[in-house]
C-alpha cells in the first residue's frame, strides 16, 4: 500500500465508533472461526480455516498497523 492509502485509513481507525464496530466484527468472526476449526476435518480445510482466523486476528491490530505505516 502507498503512504497516502495508509494515511487515508487513519480516518477509519481514528473514528472511535467505526473502530469499535470493526473490533466487534473481528471478535465475532474469530469466535465463529474457532468453532469451525474445532469441527474441521481434513488438513486442507484446517489450513484454510487457520488462515481465515489469522486474517481476522489481524483486524484486531488494524489501528496499530495503520498508525505505524502512515508515519
């Protein structure tokens, strides 16, 4: 991403209402994926769900990532 794109994202993560909604979504998604991981059979599906879980967890760090990259 470009520096301008990171700076544009600051508007999203610095708005408390929007950021709380992102956090709520990420936490709910993580819970759904954890349950799915527990019921997953087969290595291919297991890896796929793990990747989705990692991506959802990264949303919890979105604000810190954006601030760091917008500098």
